[in-house]
């Protein structure tokens, strides 16, 4: 344990147990070239050894699983995933201290912060590789609430501003759960290959010049070290239903650009939602379009799709509310052989009927029926 450091695979004992002739499942031999001891599966009651094997990771071992129960086959050093060893559980120690801050200088400004320091020793019996035991994290959030804007006595509406800054060391280790936002969709990054280190800032400005109109803009920058970074920009405009009751309209445009050191990705998303309430019917329409391009030094790949969806919901009648919708989606892929050219992948039509039993009904429940027809385009 003292020599293992923080590596659990370094803290091991032999998994070989000598049980006497014909009391085990393995026999022992020696490789005449390398001198390595090799254990061969002979079957239960036909060998001299019982052996416990441990998975030590891809191509870090010398044995692979065989077809028989309990069988492992020797294939050579660093050619398989198992070794005849038992791992000794490391005794670890984790500590965390946090300090919170909340300040409200006036009725419109709210400031919140949290600072945390962690100490994580994965093996208290070893001082090997203890230089990364301590880490810190900081998050600051400021919110400027609805603030009236006026020039020369002319009212120009109200604004709201939200800003968040996050800083986290690579060695920071929280007690409960790590800081793991939705990197894949939000930042266009693969979370499985990211460092724990993070430095990000996000800000959203909301402006409402009139009661019926709301506009919003946001941006974000994320740095994950090791040449991995991402930036987000988004704009949104919404027509509220208080200008003409029953009418709703919203448009959103978002771009995300990310870099990983060996590739760059650009992702553009657009979304339109509209609705109108007429008598006892609520008509709705939604449009979605996304275009994602992944480029390295030689190949451009990615996808693009467009969705159009219409539907209508009926007001509850005798305790039952019904809704129907129809959607068409066109999927396309970027042709790796012809840079920038899109290929039709599939067209999908979806029809749905759903219903809800109202709260006033003695029996409550929901039901949904959907039919989907997807036609793939043959690739030649």
C-alpha cells in the first residue's frame, strides 16, 4: 500500500491459491523464452491451483476469458485484460470545506457566491503522488432584477441581467457529485474525454421594451484545458399573448463552436413556436432546424435536420382533454467524400393522439397513440 500511490492496480496480492493435486482448476508451467509463469485451465478437480483473476484494463493484462465457466486463457503480456491478482482496497480520506456568500446591496441587485476547498487522499498509507490532493472551486452569480430603463423621462422598458462565473481546479473533488453540466448538448463537447478543470462564464440579458415583447441574448465561454474550449451565443425574441390574447410567437437562434485540439465543431440551432387560442381550441406550430459540422484536417462530417409540427388541443369536455399532432422530419448527413455536401438520410412522419382525464373526474389518467413512418434514403 505504501508504494502503490493512488493507483488501485498497484496495490495487489497474488490471486493464486495452491490447493494440492486434483483439488483445483489450473495447472502451472513456465515459458521457456520469457521465464514467465503460465497458468492453464484444466477443469474443476483436474488442477493444482485455484486462481482469482482481476480485470486491470484493456491490454494491461495477460489473460482473456475463455468459453468455459471460470476459464481464463493466457495470450501474452499486454495483450488482454486480466491478471492473476487480487486488488487490495485503498483506504482513502476525503474532506471538503465550503463558504457561502449572499449580498443584496439593493432591491434589484443580488450577488451569490460559493467557494469550496477539497482534500482527497485516495491512499492514506502512501505519500506517492500526493501533490494533487488539494483542489478548489469557485462560483459567483450576480442578478440584476427587473430594472426600468428611461432616457430623458421616456420609458424604454426594463432589463434583467444574469451573470455566472465558475472556476474549478482539476484536482477538486467534491464529496457528493462533481460539477457535470450537459456538455454534449449545451457545449458541444464529449463529457467522457474532458478534464475536471473548468473555467467558464455565462451571461444572459433580457430586455422587455413593451409588455407584449420580450428579447433575450446570451453568451458563454468554457475552457476545459488541454486545448479544449467552447463558446455559445443565443438570441431569442418572444411575442407575448397580452397584446392580443390567445396569440403566442417565439423565435430562438443559437450557435455553438467548440475546439478539441484535433477538430473543430460548429452547431447552429433554430426554433420557432407559434400558437393561437380560438374558442375552445388551442392551435400550435413548431419549427426546428439544426446543422452540426465536425471538421478535422481532412474530413468534414456531421448532420442536419428540419422538423415541422402542427397540432391542436381541445379544451376539456366532460372531464376529457384531447390533442392531435402531425410532424414531418427530414434528416441529412454530410458526405465525408464530398466536403460540404448533404445527403438525404431519412424522412419521418409522426401522427399522435393523446388525451388526459381532467382533475375533476373521479378517474384520472392519460393515454397516447402514435404512428410513425420512417423512410430511409438508399446510399449508393
